[in-house]
C-alpha cells in the first residue's frame, strides 16, 4: 500500500513520519555545513522563487538538504534517483513537514519509496517536473538538483522526442543501455506529450540550471556539453574537493561495510576482497575492507590508479585470475560489464557480489539470469542467492552445487542494503549542492533579460576553490580542528592570500 495525494505526495506510509523526524533532528546535529548555510542565508532568502526538482536518494540526510533549500526560500519537489535507496521514514517526514501531522501534512511534495518498479521510478521522476500552480495551470521547475543525471536526461530526451518523434537508444550519450528501461522512459515521454504537445519545450526553457551530485551524472553532462546539446548551465558538484575526496572515499569507507553487514553479516576479516576500480570510491572501498582485516585485491584499467593501489599495498590483478579466490567482489568503476555472467559462474561458493557504482550495468544481472539451470532464492529483500547447477568447473573437476550472494540486484548496495553515507560526510556534499543552486539561480535572476546576459553558459562548471574551502571550514569546529593561520610574511612567501584559496586549480589533494 501507499499513502498518496495525487500530484502532492506518494510515499509508503505517512505514519512513519515521526520516526523520520527524530532521525532528521539527529542528522541536523551531524550536518554543520547545511545548518550554517541556513543561518547565513536566513534573511537573504537567496532561493526565493526557485522551483527545484530534486532527483537524489530520499534518505534522512537528503531530508536535511531539502529543508535547507526550503529554509532558503525554494519550493521543492523530490524523487529518489534509485529504486531501492529511499528511507521510507525520511520520505514520510518530508511529506508531512516539520509542522504538519499525518492527518494534516504540510511538507514538501515527495514521490519516493523503497522498492519502486522501473515504471514507478520514472513516473516519480516525471512528477518532480510538473509544478501544479494555484490557478490550475501547471508549470515546471526552474532548477534541477540531480544525482546521476536521470532528471536532466528526461528533459533532454523529452525535447528530442517532442521535436523528432523518436528516441533512438543511442540519442543521448551515456544513457543506460537497458532496452526495457528505455521503453519505460519512452512511455513516460509519450504520455506527457499527449497531455501537452509543447510540454518539453516549456520545461526545458524554464530551467536555469542543474547541479549534479555524482561522477556518473557529471560524465553524462560533459558528454552533452561536448556534443553541443546541453540545454542549460550545469555545476559539477562531484568534483568539488569537499565532495569527491570525502563522500566518494570516506562515505564509501563507512557505508560499504554497513551494506555488506546488514545484508549478509559475513565476516570480512581474514577473507579476500576484490575491488574493481581504484578511483575515489574504490580507494574508500579497499580501505574499508583492509580496516576489517580482509586481504584486498584491486583491478584497474588506468596505470596511474593501478600503481597507486600497488603503492598503497594492495595486490593488483584481473578479475579472471581471482574468481576462485575472492570471497567478496565489489564494483566501483561507473563502467559497464565489469562482472560478467561467466565470471559469476566461476566464483567461489557463497561469494558475495555487489556494486557500489551508480548504475546497475556494472554487473551483468540479465546474463546471470539467462545462465542455463541457474536459480534465484530471495534470502530477504535486496539479498538473493543465485545457485548454479552441479557441473564440471574450470579445473575439470565436478564442483558440486555452488551459489553466490548478489546484493541489491546489482544496484548501489550501500543505499539498497543500508542507508547510504553518514550525515557528516553528506553535509559536505550537500553544502556544495546548496551553494551551487544559489550560484546558478542568482546568476539567472540577476541577469538582465535577453540571451547571453548570464555569466553561466550552457557548459559544465565547478565551484570556485574559495567556496570549496568554505565548505571544509564549516565542518572543522565540529571535529575540534584548530586551523593554523598563515602570517602575512608566510602568505607572501607562498604567494597566496592568508584567507585562501591556498592551492592552485591543478592541485590534486
Ligand atoms: P573514478 O573515475 O574516480 O573511479 C572509477 C575508476 O574505475 C577509475 O579509476 C577507472 O580507471 C576504473 N575503471 C573503469 N573501468 C574499469 C574496469 N573495467 N575495470 C577496473 N577498473 C575500471 O569514479 P568514482 O568517483 O570513484 O565513482 C565511481 C562510481 O561510483 C560512479 O558511478 C559514481 O557515480 C559512483 N558513486 C557512488 C557512490 C555511492 O554512494 N554508492 C558515491 C559516489 C560515487
């Protein structure tokens, strides 16, 4: 069942709101960056008039983000960016609002629950792009806050569909190449056009910009910009240092073992863990396993990251060489086809397989389901045992029945099996989101009317380093950090201002 008022909210169970509100209250204490931004901008209301369509995991931490955006004056509509990542108590609390009750909700329109079908997922994404106006004339958002780029993709595909009448599977570079999912998306686009033939033109024209949370979404934005197809300016939040070097690394270091533990409770110490990819997420994943006493093997395609992994003390190997050795296989690449069905069929008995990259195409789940004789047993939601028939293994001997445990059906396991990153690290990421939203919205409303008057063009930007440093600053007191101050002579000697920014753009941290 659901609790639903069409156009207003659709959540699993509004009666969870009180539990959600308690968690939000505790999370606020752990999110000093967001709370400082609320205090700083309480009077200025820099987001007054902003209508933000948010597509980002509907967790407790995201609830604090949403209520920061509304505290700064924005109207918000929200959906999750993954079918398994919603915390239903957080969604309920957002729908009810801080001052409402389940019988009189006064919160933010939210369309999200844990365990959506793909059809429901894209319906929810469409819901955040429809702004019912008081006079009954629907309008759209004027800002997007995205994680993975699905809301942005829907607008871009919608416009192409409206103009050309077709959405070929390869129209948008980097779109998930899932035939079924693209058919679902097409149905949503078609329905919207049936209701209003100029629907997507109107939506696209109204949008001043998007702020994008993650590596995969940023990758899609750069592809669009390079093709000259990006419809509005974008801020790449992911590549703020206080995002990717914290959330992607330290967030994963916390939430990967959390997901594995809640899903399986299998001991990591003494076991062998294989981590595909040694970027920011891979580094956090490898460190998490090492911290639990596992022996970690990493795979990489990039010689620099491979060398880093080796220098950090990890064995670097190819997945083919460790199939019968590793107890855990975790993908962190943002690439596709990293773990194939043939790989899984050759894995050690009861190996745990999971993905923590953005999309579910890193592990070939469709290929696994197609293997002859394979069976799937649900241990609990988002935990499935896949059993292979007895047969002759690669070494020529009969290996007997074997099975592997696949987490979250190949989707982000830290959000599917646990509750994602902890509040403190998300406070850094989301402070960048809020600053990015203010930046793009202010640029649009302050620009003199007419084309070309805005400082931001249809390109992808990063926040200036001084704002990145500001986000870090907002989190120092809570950890008892005492920062050293440069003397005037020292600042001059280094050629920087004593207030920062402290590093050149090319510095890598
Ligand atoms: P990154 O670009 O820093 O790292 C990915 C690494 O994978 C690169 O070093 C690349 O060389 C390597 N790689 C690519 N193909 C490979 C292959 N076939 N085999 C082995 N290695 C391969 O990206 P980052 O920031 O680490 O993000 C990775 C993914 O995780 C993205 O999809 C991102 O959106 C997602 N992400 C997920 C989070 C979560 O909470 N689950 C949080 C942050 C990011």
